[in-house]
């Protein structure tokens, strides 16, 4: 059996890393196809090396562009590779344009498709990710869902139960494995002169937040209120686009907000584990914080990770500054004693057992 692992963004690399490592451990016939959706292959060489992963066999380096152009370029490139180096099954992960292109190319070539982290729904079709994940789910043969909630969503959409497998989420495996690597390679708290539990960690990158002056301004005002009340810095690794929009909108970074350059994944994972709370509009960080036992405030009005809310690890606060400070007051005393809903850290093993 030959497996093709198709990925194109760093979150996909992170969540696929346990499957890649398990393929290596078992000596399976597999290869990695990197679309280059976010970064060029040369830039991601460092990331693969940092996570101690083997390099991709194929690299499309599609770069940025409109959704249509980017997806079309990937679809054409993936199809050619799958015709030349035909696998028995293609694995994709998540909800990116890479996932859509990879699943569609394989499906049209009658190659089995396994969708890792299937069944997530925000029920917000204004998000391109929602379109990608819905289409990928409906053309996949193996739907590896993280929880029973995701399974119910798929059943409600008419997907046959025999195609759905509740495996947990590979992010649990990834956090456990990569945290150990981080201990050996980085010391970000020392570098930034921070103490464990003595700071808040914040991120904001979604277009609906950073491209809107009212929402972005509300987030920054929320950071100001948090520092004013609790006296702990808000560490804010800011995406270049976020920095650009803060400047364009004439907004001020408030006192107590430590805006720093984006950092490597291992440093960020370590920073996340030591935070008092996480404030973010990222879906992946909702999961990681839950796994690490750190409370999370989601700077959105919806989430495709409702399990984190159900177990008490996460609260939705949107971008209103008053809701943000109220959320921090609510979560500041949370001790992280919830049950992690995403698995036991052996999800990759289970997925490969099902395929085999």
C-alpha cells in the first residue's frame, strides 16, 4: 500500500507530523506532496528540519493568489503527480485550499481519499474554510473525525456511517511529541524575560478581524483592559498583515501589549504552554490550549471546535473589548482540569490501522 500525504501550510504540517512519523516508524511506502500554499519549499525546509521530519518528495510552490487561481494551480499540479506516482490512498488534513485541491484531484482519479480532522463545522459559509471542509468531506472515502459531535454533523448531511471513524485529533499527538522537541531546542520564556503563568498570549490573523478597523480596534482595546486590570503583559506575536492593518487604520498598540515578531512553532508552543490564558481567533490554538490545560478566549462569534467550549476550556468573546475583559475575568481562575476531548496521543496509529 502506498500513501500520499498532501499538505501545504504549517498547521497542516504540524497536524500531519504524527502520521508522517508513524509512517516512518512502520516503514510504510509513502510520500509527502507539498503545495507551497503559504510558504515556498525553501522556507519550509527549516520548518521540517525543526520538527525532525523527512523532506517532501514533491513541491509545487504555488504561492499566494486568489482562491480560484491558487486552487486551480494546485489541482493541476497534484493531478500530474498522482498520475505519475499513483498512491492507493491520499491523506489530506483540515480545511485549506490544499485540502480541497488534493481531495478533488484524487477523487476524480478514483484514488481513495482520507480526510483527517473531518466533520468540523462553523455553519458560517462566509468563511472559505467552511466551503473547503464541506466539499472535502463529501468526496472522501475515510472521514477521520475528532469527536462524536463531528460524526453527528456528517450523519446529518447524509454521509454514510461506514465512512466515518471517530479517531480523535492528531493535534494531541503533535502537541505531545513536539513539546518534547521544544524542551530540547528552545527557551522562549527566558528570551522574552517572562515567567510561567505570568503573561497572556494573544494572536489575531483572520481577515474578518484584522481587515475591519472596528473589530481590530476592539481587540486592541480589550488587550488594554486586560493589562490594566491584571497587570500582566499581553504577548502578541503579530502577523505582518496584522501589523500593516494596525498602521493603516491609525490604531495604537496599547500599553502592556508586547507586540513581537512571529516566532517559530516550537517557541510558540512553549509560549502557549506557559501562558495564563490564550486570546486568539485561531481554530488550532483553541485545540492546543485545551490540550495543554490553558484556558482560551476565542476572538470570534462562532467556532468549529465546540467541544472546547463544552468542557469549559474555551469561551467565545468576539471582538468587543467589554466581552473580552469579562471573558478573562471568567477564565482567569480556570485550572485546566477538564477532560481533553480530542484523544490520547495515539491518533495517528489508529488512522493508519484503519487504512491498512
